[in-house]
C-alpha cells in the first residue's frame, strides 16, 4: 500500500472530487483514479460511491479514512523524528478563535516571521468545535482557544495562561457616573455589544444574568473585538471582554472596568496539539514565542 495513494484518497475525500484533488496534488485525473482503484483492489472494497458526477465515501471508505489519517500522521512524524535540521521551517497551521486572532496574531506573527523566515504560517479561524475537528483530523498543527481549562485525552496541552473577564464601559457611561461599586443588578436594562453566540465567556455571563432574572438588551454581536471596543468607547453600550484584550484602552482611559462585586470569572488561553503528532521545531518555537509574549 503506497503512501501517495493514501494521501490522494484523503484529498479526494476532502474535496469530493477526483479532478480537484488531481490539480491540488499535481497529478493527472487519470493518475488519481488509478491510485484509488489500486487502494480499492488492495482493500477489496469500494471506497467511494460514484453517482452521476458526484462522489462520496462509502461506509467502508469512512472507516478506512480513520486509518488513512493515522498512517499519514505517522509518516509525517517519522520524517520529523529523523530530521537532523533543528531550524524551524516548513508550514505551520494554527487554528484559532477570531477574537484571539485579532488581538494577538498580527504583532505575534510579525515578530515570529522576522525570527523564523523559513516558516510558512497558515491561520485557520473557526469556532472551538470546528477547530477541534481539524486538530483531530491532522488538518491543523496547533489549536489555540480561550475557555475554562480543557482536558482532552487525545490532546497535549502545551500552554495555559489565565485572563480575567471584565465588564467594560466608556468613562462617560451612566453606570460609571453613578458610582464605582456595583453588583449585577446594576446592569438591569443595560445595552450590550457581545462577541459571537458560541463564545465561552459570553455564554457564562448571559446565563448568570438570566439566572438572576436581570433583563438586558443586545445591541450587536460580532467576533471582532476591536469593533466591540470602539462601540464601548463611544458610550453607546457595555461589553464583556478578556482583560488581555483591553491593555491599550485601559492605559489610554478610553475604556474603564465596571467593578461588579459579585462577578468574578477567569478564562484561559490554551494551546493544544494532538498526542499522536510529534511537535515540529516550528511548533515548539511558536509555543515558546507565545509563552514569552504572554509573560511580558
């Protein structure tokens, strides 16, 4: 069983197309077709249903996909393990939440690239559920999320860094003009701009308000934390964001923290890679680079 046939099988399944897989892998379509037929002959089963112009995995194909991904990962790990070159190079694929991407990545990637110009960093933005599936199928090297501490037996946690979640407002907002000490009931009928609905700390905060019967209004929901902060600074609304996203605004006093005595929440930046993956030098150096940045 040839590894190139297995790689072609995975690509055809991903793209649901022999022709698209051929283009991406640099083969002719007839070559891809031959490789899949060789696999089917060796496995003594059909891997794809070919109905009209469409193709899809058969039940046997879905089962074989699990082994194919594992075999491809093992081959990649063998190459990494036997490499004599410790200099970070090649492709590094990072799966990340949008809010983390906007806050951290531009400057972080800039400094990382200056130090390791031979690393081609690819960013994949998605939800935690989407990124988890990508990590488990070896389509990303690292998963970077922000949540409560996550334990997954299939993953290695390479980094964990805490950050407090803060309720924020413009200095001119009425809630700050009314005093400096508040409780959750002070937020009654306040208007908020939130991150996307599946955001972990937003879910916790809204559940808390609803559990206490505190009504509130949602002005807008958007994954871009920079836009959220601009709306808050305008005095139009409140928001809830991690403290690490607020350093410039708190320093410049364009935004202030609303001190809610009965609200305390800490979430964690966490970096994972799959336990079956041997970390490349690029992965190791990116983790070290990020850790140094977080500890500043």
